[in-house]
C-alpha cells in the first residue's frame, strides 16, 4: 500500500515536472531572445538620443539602460518571467522615446533641406545638384509617410537619407560642410557626435 502511494507521488511529480520544464525552457528562450533584440537595438537608440534628444528623452534612455541591466541580472538569476517583463517595459519606453525623436528628426530635416537649398539655389541648374535636392525632398516625404504608418524608426532612417543628400551638395560643389551640420553627419553615419 505504501509503495503504491510513493509511486503515485513520484508519478505526479514526474507529470508536473514534464509540464514545468517546457514552460521554464520557453520562458528562458523568450528572455534570451528579447535580450539579444534589446541589446542589438540599444546602440542605435543611444545614437539618436545622444545626438538629438532633449533632457526628458535622455532621462528615458538612462531609465531604459537600467531596465536592460536589471533584466540581464534576472536572466542570470533564472528569473525569466521578470526578465521578460523588464525587456517588454524597455521596449515600450524605447518606442515612446522614438516617437518623440521622430518628430524632431522631421522638423530638423525640413529645416536643413530648406536652408541648404536656399544657399545653393544658384547651383540648382547643375543636374547633379538638382538630383541631390530632389532625392533629399523625396526621402523627406518618405519620412513623413513613415510617420503616418506609425513606425518612428523608419521616419528617422528616411530623415537621415534625406539629410545625406542635402548635406552632400556641399561635397558635390567642393565646399566644406558647416559646423552646424556636423552632428547630422555623425548621426547619419550611426555615430554619436563628438566621439
């Protein structure tokens, strides 16, 4: 009788373990997947914030870095569900900050395109210059369309392409790029200005 009870208890533990291990493994895989995604996206996020973020966006970035570190620690502690929650919080904070940054990129891109077009209005008859300005405005319009589609990262990328063309006119004409656009040049290259 006692052996049957022991066998039933062992069988029950085995069945419970069968259902627990896959869930545990699934949580671990999800946490690791989120970790890779967040760490990969983190550098691009940092570049945008460092180059064009205001104080609230820089604070949000610092908060997001804390979440990433804490989530990484939770993985080490085998607290996968907590890590998943932290990574998802990070992604929400990142998205909100990107939404704010995308608006700044749009405004800045329009301003730069217009300023540079005014400076080189006499050179627009040069087909190369004309092509660069057309491409700059085409990418700016793509950026505005990206904003309506709700993807702030696409907006930022299109703004960068736009600014590459408008600022590139300086190179076409053999003129030095003014200091006021150096941050944009660094940002377009995926770097933090001044580093």
